[in-house]
């Protein structure tokens, strides 16, 4: 798995697990820290730490906050 890029292994993780990790975050509202991390076990991959960034989407008249996946990295196994 390619871990040299800024996004880590995000491209190799099935999207259903990215969505599951994102839904475990609190609703974004602009008052929370701009980045949050979540650890989730992904079958055939292992324990993955997902990092999400809060973003504001929309135009000047109508906008909303959302979480956007920034990166995913394998969590090293504890010895």
C-alpha cells in the first residue's frame, strides 16, 4: 500500500468504511476543531486512522458545513 502521499492509504480503503468513519463524527457546525481523527478496523487492511477536515460548501447565499476525508493511515500494531 502506498503511504508516501499526504492522503496515505485513503485511495485503497473501500468507500463504505470512509463513510462509516465519517458518520461517527459529531455534526459539523463550524465551532468544532477543524480536523478530527477516527480509528476504525477495516477488513483485509487492519486498524486505520482516518483524518477528516471540516469544510464549508455552497455559495454566499446558501452554505453548510461538512466533513471531508483528508487522509487514512495504518495504525501500527502494538507489540
